[in-house]
C-alpha cells in the first residue's frame, strides 16, 4: 500500500513539474520574436557569410579584369637618376632618357610606353578575365539558390517540430484522461489494477515523447539560425504557410526529359562551368600568343645633365621596340598545354555535373510526386484514426472494450497525425527542392523577400 502511495505521489509530482515546464514554454513562445518565411529568406540573403564571401570574390574578379584591360592603355612613368662615375656608366635599368650614357651626374624624364601589337596577348587575357568575372557572379546565384533551399528546409522543419509538440501535448492530455478513467474503474471494481498500470505507463511514454518533441524544436530553431547565417533567437513564432498552397507553375508534372533540359539550361552551376571553360580556352590562346612578337612604342622627354660637348640639356626621344621570343626552353609550350588540359578537365567536370543534376531532378520529381499522391491517403488515414479513437474511448467508458484496444487506437491516431503534419510541410520543402533542381528557385523565392536594411532576427 505504501509503495502504491509513493508511486502516486511521484506521478503527481512529475505531472506538476511537466505542467510548470509547459507553462514556462508557452510564456517563452509568446515572448519569442515572430519570423515569417519572407523575413527568413531576406535575412539569409543579406547576412549569410557564404554570400558575403562570394560577393567579395566577385569584386576581386572584376578587379582582375580591370588589371587585364590595363594592357591596352599607355603607361606613364617618371624617372629620375643621380649617379657618380664615368659619363659612360649605364642608367641602371631605366627605360627613358635617364638610361642614356651621356648623363653626367643627374637626369629626369617622363616616359610614355604604349603596346602597339601583341598578337592577342592582352585581348585573350582580358576575355579570360571577363569570363571569370561572369563565372564568379553566377556562383553567387548558385549559392543564393542553395541558401534559399536550406532556409526552406530549416523553416518548415521548425514548423513541423512545433506541430509535433502540439500533438504531443494533446496526446499527453488524452492519456491523462485515460489514467483518471482507469483509476475510477479500478476503484469501482470494474477492471483490475492492470489497466491502471498500463495507463500510467502509457502516460509516462507520452511525457517522454513531449520532452523529445521539445528538444527537436530547439534543434530545429538552431538549424534555422544556421541556415540564415545569423546568431539569432533561441526560438521564434513562425508564420504558417497557406493551408492549401498550390504547386508552383514550374513544378507541375512534365516529362522527365523536359525537366532535365530545363535544368541543364537554367542551373547556375552549369552556367558557371561554361564560363570557366571559355576562360580556360582564352587563357590557352593568351599563352600561345606569348611565343609571338611584341611591338611597343616609347617616348621620353626630360632633362639630362649632359657634358658640354653634347649641347642642350633639354632633350626628348621616341622609339619603337620589337621583341620576339626565339627560344623559351619549353615555357610557352608548357603553359599552352596546361591551359588546354585545364579546359578539358573543366569540360569533363561539366559532364559530371550534368549527371549529378539529372539525378537531382529525377529524385526531386519522384519525391514531390510521391508526397502529392500520398496526401489524400494520409488524410483518409487520419479520419479513420480519429473515428477509431472516439469509438474505442466510448467502448472503454461503457465497459465494452479493454485498455489495449483503446491504447492501440491512440497509437494509430498519433501516427496518423504525425504523418499528416509531415506530409504537409514535407510537400512544401519537396516543392522547393524540385525548383532548386530545375534552377528556378532563386527568382520565385525572392519575389517577396526584397532586399533592404534589416537587423537579423533575435540579435
């Protein structure tokens, strides 16, 4: 008798603690900041570190393009030299008048150097840099799509986790009611204490389920903050999607070959690889041009402290230079071969990526179609499960059914409600995954997420 009393006290204490925890969780949920899907997407696109990194790499690529373009423009240099020694001493490497051997003690000049013709060196280098700049910008679009997809997944996983917490709380309340009924029936001698023990064991199982559901919710919020790229709040009040969201126009059922064709044309990864291949081809041409002549024009004007026999100190000079590498020890050939092999490697990488995209599209289409087709069956399962619980509860209350029958009906309802919640949110995530695979996620996902100055949620 004492043992049963202690068990009841322990159960009551556990229920009180759980109620207090539930109330504190409800208060914390009310104090949590609200976060809609559009706000989550905007925050991620503005604050995610990977997008900042790729943005800076794009700016660096633009700067390298400007460096390549500079070969078409003249170079103007100021040179000054002071030396001590014989008048025939060289000018120590200067390119203008100060390199003249007639300088006695000092000289200064302005030198203008202009490339006249280089057989395509500057042109191909500039073209390669331009292709690489475009590839860097396309990689930003690719990463934006991936960030959006991860936000979709994390956001709806958090919504699902919240829904599962609510279902766990409802399941706990239902089992508390069953415990009270089992106690009353046992005291009245209508059933044995076995039903009461089973009911309490079922209640403890529901309590553990609620603990796990709350823990999964916290993990889901942590993943959401990570997907947005911020150190945000520990929890949010998330906005629900429309109850019956229609599939996007780009995810409606089409032939698989049409999906693959669209994906290969629209995926930014394919576009980036195409630009890298073009850049490698231009780099090979630029390396080939290194073995051809180079013609430059030079002009210099300045002051030379010349000996008296050379006349006026103020002089000027113009010149035309031609350089032709007759033998480079295999350097030019090696650079050309390296660039050609790099181009071939990139082409193989494009084929490899195309295979991966085909697999992604096929898997995403099958997952989306499977969820769409299973949704009516799951809705029907939920209806039957609710009816079964009502019937089993009534039969148990009237003494026509046993506890195991009621418990089995409750387990079936929990499973059906969980499946209904999962298919609802998984369908939205699967639609986003399909749009990502098709290469259409970035434009449509950001229509409601206009960029603007905004603090990250929870900071």
